[in-house]
C-alpha cells in the first residue's frame, strides 16, 4: 500500500501540537504549586513515581520528557480528523462520518492532553484526566469493532459509548487501582472483536490490524520495563520507557485508523 502524505492534515496536527505546547508552558508560568494538590496514586511515599523519569518536586513541569512526548497524541488525533472523507455510506463508517471520525480523533487528543497534565503535575486529578483519555480510545475500539452487526447505528454507538465511559469514570474515581487492568482488558477485547466480527468482510486488512496490535504490545512491554527505575532507561533525559509508550501508543492509533480506512475503501468499491 502506497503511503500518501496529506499536507493539510499534517499542518493541522503540527499547529495543534504547537498550541498544546504553548499551553503547557503557559500553565507552568502560572506558578502553581503541585505539592499542595492531592498526589496521584502512582506516587510513592519517598516522592518518587512508578515511572522511570525522576520527579522534580520544585519544577512546574515535574516530568518534562513524559509531558512533552504525550503531545504526539494531539498531533495524531488532529491529523486523523483532517484527513479527507469518503462519500457518505450507510451504517457506521469512520471514513465518511464526521461524528465518528471526530469522536475517535478527539479521544486521542484528550489522551495526549490528559497524559501531559498528569506527568506535568503528578496529581490525582491529572491521573483521572490521563486515564479518561485512555478509556475513550479503548472503548471506541471496542464499539467500532461491532460496526458490521445488523442495526448497529451511529445513535446506538453514541449511547453505548457515553454510558460505558461514564461507568468507567466512576470506577476511576472510586477504584483507581483497577485503571490499568481495565484499560488492558478493553484493548484486548476491542482487538479480538475487531478480528472476530469483521474478518470475513471483503478488504479486511489483517496486516494493518496486526501492526497496530504489535505497536501497542511493544509499547506496553516498554511501559512495564520503565517501572524498574534506572534499570533499563535513564532517569533524566529523553531516553525514557514511558516516553516510548506514548510514541508507539499514538502510532498504533494511527495504524488502526489505516486498518479501518483500508477495509472500507476495498469493500465499498466491490459491486
């Protein structure tokens, strides 16, 4: 499959990322003392974090590399939203429905902004915003995998999407320690459903789905290695394991969209 660059989408993604970076520095200049906020449950009693990058308690951006790398999600999300749309098609289609496409793209953007806020502040409210974005993306993957089912309309998709995410938000606030297990379960369920429900559709591209799953798997493994502070990655500087989780996780979102798009184009062109 030939790679075709779409410069308006790239430009929009770069502008959104630059604006997000400016906002991060603007918040940093406000002089907020994050030490007065409730810490994230990931914070340790000694002031460390269960991510490799050291936390600077006196800085307005407490984990700079993990903060800045989160903004790659913003680029990917806006880039996907601004890609060209196909002719309107019946049913649920991420390639022709602006509602569905924007829902996916904005969920990726929220993931990036929430992650940046969490790593910038290392606070509980930052943790909530961070995981909310992850839930928005993973629930979308689960719901969109059901697109080939009869009578699964955009309206039903939206209702289920809102209800499930509301329930997950409740769990995130009152049972925060379940957040990673729930996220991992949703991702696995979504990828399995994507294959099980749509593999017989003409144009189903298993290679792109496998590439997205592999990117997520690699990112998750690196994330877990990153928890061993100072063992595999630097504690100061750009060589952060969680930093690579952000980069490969956002890339997986883009590759998954390519899978959705490829599937639609081939099947819709069949008489």
